[in-house]
């Protein structure tokens, strides 16, 4: 969401954030499955890294 908001602002628009399709669930830290690695959690980490790199790219794109 931060990356898309930044793109829209740089295009001169005034976006209103309305997040949907949440990838998180209520805290399950007390459960054993919370500590076991899974492909689902790896995918969430991949998405987070993708978005972080996207924010960096947007910053470089509009410098200069």
C-alpha cells in the first residue's frame, strides 16, 4: 500500500488508502504451528521484500 500511495501522490493525485485482502490473522504466537516454517510464511516474506524494493525503486525513479 505505501508504494502505490507514493506512486499516486507523485502523479498529482490524492489517494485514500483502503487496504483489503489482509494476509495476517489474529495473533497465534502461543501455538506450535506459529513457530514451524511454512511456504505460506515464506511467501509473505517475499511480498514484504518485493514491496520494500519497490519503494526504493520509486524513490530512485523520481530523483533527478
